C-alpha cells in the first residue's frame, strides 16, 4: 500500500476535524443534509452525466490505484536491457526468444518480438509509440473523471450558497434564528464543495498523473533500449544512453550494480 496516499488522507481528515473542534463547533453545526444533497449529490450526478456510465461504475477501481505502490523500477529494467544487449551482441537477436518467454511486461515483450522478427527499426518505434500514446490517452480519460469532480464540486458548493442566501434574505426582518440558520447552510455548502475538490478529487488526479508519468518513463526506456539492441550497440553505450533517464543518484547506483 502507498503510505503517502493513506497518510495524507488520514492527516487531512484529522486536520479538518481538529480545526472544527478548535473553532468551537460541533458535528451538528457542520452536518447539514440539504447541503450534502446539493453539493455531493449534485456534483456526483453531473460528473456521471459527463461520462459513459461504465466509466463511472468502475471509478472506484481507478480510485484504489492511488493506494497501490507502483512497481516500476527503472534501474533494474536498464540492467535487464543491458543484459539482453550483451546476449544479442554475442549470440544474435534470435537468442532472445527464450528470455522473452520469461518476461511479464507485455510492452517489453512486444517490442522484443518485433525486433526478433526483423521488423524495420522505424516501424518498431512507430508501433511502440502508438501503444504508448494509447495508454496515455486511456489514463488521461480515467483521470478526467476526477478533474471534472474537482471543477464541479466547488460550483455546486456555490450553488448551495446561493440557495442558502435566498432563504436567508427571505427571512430578513423575521426570526433572527432563521436568518442565522440560512447563512450557516449557505457557508456549509461551500465548505463541502471545497473538501470534495481539495481532499478527494485534486489529490487523486495528481497521484494518477504521477503514476502515468512513471509508466511513460519506463516504457520510453524500453523503446530506446530495444532499438539499441536491434542496432547492435555496445552494451556500455546502451547503459549510458538509458542512464540518462535516471536521477543523478540513481545513475551512481546503476554504475555500481552493473557489470558492464
């Protein structure tokens, strides 16, 4: 489990609860059914309306991904590609067929299969980049659900505020208690919209985007590494080329662990 996501969510909830009680408020003062219906129900309904139903029904599975630890280890992938480069340079590209069967990564296996089949390097690059772009589009589409929620929840919070203000103004000159209640309801809807956007939607979208960027990086390494193998580059050159994708500290670790 990704500790950062879980700890951040818990910390945000604790800070909100602590802030409420520090302000001298109780649960009854911040829980308003009408505001919940307007903000939560309204924003959820319009987001669902904006996307295919199948996507909204599966959004919980997408949300759970922020709690999953990504297993993309660029350094180890580079070491593996360099070892493939050594074997291909020594025994020929066809010698990689046995190694391909042991690969769990479909993207890497597909790239190597194209190379072993003798596909033109430019075609290999085009095919794999199309695959990469398609993956990025799929991820962006799923992420856009949370982007839409981040935009619509505060809007419905403001809508609830307007409704509350209408009720408050309608009681001007009347019972002061009703005026105060209307004002409280107006402000609570804004609070709900802000919480949904800033605690749930925006962090989720950012985390999913980070996962996508990590996956794109690892697949770019695979593409460049596979093409280098096909070109018959020296394994040391392959390692130096792919090490450019790493942070400086990771490059030092790679140099220490590599046998090239």
